[in-house]
C-alpha cells in the first residue's frame, strides 16, 4: 500500500504560524554541585510542526477527503513537502546557481513522512477557511 500524499492542489502553509519545533532527545540529570549531566536519551526524535493554511470551499472539501478517506481520520502517515526548504536553488562554492543542461536551476526538494499530531480545526475567515493542525515529522 502506497503512502498518501498531501494534496498538491492545496496551498502552502501560512508563514506567520509556521515553525519547526525540534524534539528533545537528551536526558538531563542534576548533580549535588556544579552543572548537571547531559546524555543522549533517544537516538532520534520527532519534530513538531504547527500548520495553518487558508482554503476556499472547494479546497476544504479536498482537505476533508484527504483527512477522512486517505489518512483514515489521521490514523495513517502521509508524505508532505518540507515547506521550510522546498524549492530553494542549489548553489556551488562561488554561490552561483547549479543548472541542468537546459539552463533551468536545480531546486531542493525534501519530503517529510508525517502524522497528524492534533485534530484539524476549520474556522471561517472572511470568504475563506483557516485549516489548522499540528504535524509530527517522523525521523
């Protein structure tokens, strides 16, 4: 079974609410005197990403189908582009763009494997809808 893909017809997240929270993989212990000890607790951690986007009515319908049918109400993991670094141009040591043979720039493309961490909320905003949820980026 193939993993669902976040619908490409839905817009990127709103920039004002987008942030990446790094997971805590350290264990800190206190000493009787001096600074505490820090050691690794987990070999890898998940990252938390709040995600909000502005959708029209048709796009809300597409999002609902994706959530309820394709991810089985958020139970299945899915793939989504990394909106923090996706589509940046690759540069060489001289900071000039790397190009394909036809002259088009080479763009970064990273895809995350994610799960819904919180249930989506859909709120009206003028003639649009704000859809908000939190994603967990798997290691």
